[in-house]
C-alpha cells in the first residue's frame, strides 16, 4: 500500500520561498523563473512560446504581485493565480485591480485557484461550512475583476475522514458548490473541482453529476500520490466532466510537483487516451513548485501534445 502523505498541494512551497527571501530583504536574488529573451534564444526556447498560447502556469498571487508579473507579461504566459488566506486578507482589491489591468492589457487568459487550507465544503459542522463559504464567496468578486475563464477549487472529499458519511457529505458539499457555481456563472466564470485526496473517481461522480455547470480538473500528481485507483479509471469515469488538467509529476509516494517526465506518471498514455475521447483539448495548467521545473515541463508537453494547433 503506497503511502499518501498529507503534504501541501498548491501554494505553500512557493510561499515558503517568498517568505525566506522577503525576510532576507533580497527580492533581487529570486531566480529567473521566466528567462529573458536572450536566454530563450540561447536555449532554443523561443519556439516554446507557441505552447504558452494553449496553457496556463500556476502562480500564487503574492508572488505574482511582488515579483513575477513582469516576467509573465514578457513571455506572454497565461497565469492561473492562486489565492490563499494571506492573499485574501493582506492584499486589498486595488492590488488585484492593478494586476488584472496589466494582464488584460496584454490580452492574457486568466484562471484563478481558490483557497483550500483548513476549509471543508461538506463539513457536518455548520460553523466550518459557513467560514468555508465565506472564503469561497470572495473568489466571485475576484473572478469578475480578472474576467477569469475558470475558477478551480479542491473538491474536498477524503474517504478517510468522510467515508462513513459519503452520501451526507456529497449532499452538503453539493449545496456549497452549487451556490458558488451560480455566483461564478453570473460573472462569466466556470467552477472547476479538482481531485486531491479522493481515492477514486467514484468519490466525486455523484457530486459532479448533481452539479449542472461545474467541470472536473484532473490533477495528475494528486492522482498518482493519493489515489489507489488507476489513471485509466479516472479518465473513463470522469471524462464527460473533464474540463481541465493540472500537470506535474511525482514518484507515486508524495505530492512532489516535479517537472513532467521526471517522475513515474505516464503522460504519453494519458494524452493518447484523452485524444481518443476529446476532439478539443481541455484547459491545461502546469504546476511547477520550483523555478527550474518550468522549462522541462514545457519542453516535455510540446513532445506529447496530441492536438493540432
């Protein structure tokens, strides 16, 4: 039985890097996450700009605002911007307004990722549900501001915590997500639910089936690290709801967020199967948690991308 350690799944590793550098007062020592044009020419990476038109790259809002925005703009990278408690509580709406304006001026596509730490959309505790919904509601206004195409949230089911009450959890979480989906739809965005600790697609199938306008995001790293169900079963069962992919690699034990091709996930088979089932590609987000992993992922994705331009 593989270990499924509960590690951070999206933003904390990025956040730790920023906190360390902030405390040191050395913003300038941040590595060049997005290389300069000269660096691209030396590495033969300019051709990769084409793939950037088709994908997003995840970035926590704090890091985007404090440092990375010029680099995303320079390389015309579509961001999937993550909001955690720090971003929601310590950065006012005007800061988001300024970031959104610069991204819109470049006609970049924007997706958002909602908060997840300690939140529980299907909690049997009404107070926890109320706090969760309060946090989620903040994303509706941000989605309108950024003109986000999609807003991604962790679905939130964990069989080890809620397995004895799956039906009740699904009903309660369905109320949370249905309410949020309507709010996002009102501002022109789509709600997308992502797998994390779900053991198999059946954990989410009743929820997705009950939601009329929400889609599913298959996170390859989470499936490999936390699910005992083969990837084929996830594709077969949830393909009708599949609207997005989160792509990162690992060795099947921990949520390492390695570059594509550096772990054990069979991305070639994944894309072959998806191409047989989907005439058009789903939205794709690369999720590197280290600067050095972005370009290997882009290069790998170009090699296995099965859809024509």
